[in-house]
C-alpha cells in the first residue's frame, strides 16, 4: 500500500478509538502491543484504563508521529517485514484492530508475533465478516464495489468468513477464548425459530440455514480474543 494512498484516508480513520476493542482486552493485561496503532487513540485509552506500557506499530509516518505523544514506543514500517525490537514474552496482549485483512500473509504475521506473547498472554483482533448480508445481496446483483471504508474497503487484501478467521488463528497456533461481534439489528426479525429455515436476501434465497448461519449473516465484524494453543 503506497504511503500517498494512506495519507488520503480521512483523519478520523487514524484517530478513532474503538471502545468495543478496549473491552475485549482483559484489564489484567499491563503490557500491550497495538499493531496498526494509527494515531494511538486505542493505546491511549488502554493506558487510561490501567495499562503500564503500550507500544505500537504503524505504517503511516504522520500517524506514527502523533502516536508517539500517546504511547510508550512506536515502531514505523510494514509489519510484514519489520523486525520488532522486543524480547520474547514481552506482552500480555497484542491487538490487531482492523489490520489482518490489510496484510498479504496475516497468518505468518500472527505466527511471528506469537513469541512476543507472555505464556498466558492473548491476542485481540477485529475482522470484517465477508458473509455479511449486504455484501451477498450486492454480489448477487453483480456488484463487488470497493469503498473508502467498511467490509469492502479498497485497501483490504484478504476477506474472511468466521470459519476462515478461526482457521487462520489455528494455523498460527492460537485458540479462541472469547468471540464478540458488531451486529446489524436489521436482522432481528430473522432470529426467531424454528430452524433450519430459508432466508431471503433480495433475489438470493439461502435454504436450510441454522440459527448460527442466520445470525452470522447480520454480523458486520467479529471480535476475537485468542490464546496460545
């Protein structure tokens, strides 16, 4: 991703704080690495909550400069090739908030970073759900239109269903400990049984959907906390 392209992102893309991510990080985690820390808003919130040390990794130099005023350390560069200067077991938690879908080989990054986790440490990640009903509805109509943000952000290189997310974590030697989500309430009417049932999305009909498969259609993004297997 070219630096010039990144600079075209709106300012709030880099400065926003994600309360739902903060909640996913156990408050017992005192040393945290925020991969893709942007301007440091998330790390600053974690420090305000009680974290002793928060380091960040950021590709965009302008955002990293701002993050340095908020975090204890910021490494600048491409996380897929950057050699991080931290010792094994340095962190109680590593956060990947809306990052893995931007990488060429996210599994390898997770594998490489696993050594930085303390034995009882965890990772927290948020990943868009490509099975989201609006994406499927548009695809049936022949559209796969990239946008400035969201599930089809034009900077996304990888796309995941929940099964593929969990498979990626497993390949990296991680096992899920807690699953959260951001959810679209438009799907509330479909959450009533009995199951299995047929779901109609525009001109698309999905037959014999289980309760989980139905709920999954309306999950915009999965939040996953995982530990070493």
